[in-house]
C-alpha cells in the first residue's frame, strides 16, 4: 500500500510539474508557491506526500520533486507537510 501511495504522489506531482513547465511560470519562487497551494488545497495529495515522507524520508521527496527545470528543496516540502 505504501508503494502505491508513493507512486500515486509521484505521478501527481510530476503531472503538476509538467503542467507548470508548459506555462509562462518560470521562476522557482512562483513554481514553489504553486506547488505549496496545490498541497495545501489537496488533502489527498498532502496525505500521499506525508506517507512518502514517512516511508522514504527526504530521499523520497527528492525523487518525487525531481524535475529538470525546477529545483524545490525537499526540506521545504517536508516543512509544509509537518506544519499542520
């Protein structure tokens, strides 16, 4: 079950990153804010990411948020997930 949630979270984030890469949004700050808002407004995604963090730690988040155009520190994502 954990692997399924990890895969689902990764797929959802990669889709979001792909969508953002197709827009005029190009700064890391803007991308980071868009992802923060998506995590904040999507409890299912947040839960999946929290599960990924518990199962794989920061390395799992680094893998999920790996994108050639954007650099979002895993520590930032971890902070958002642990904030509430």
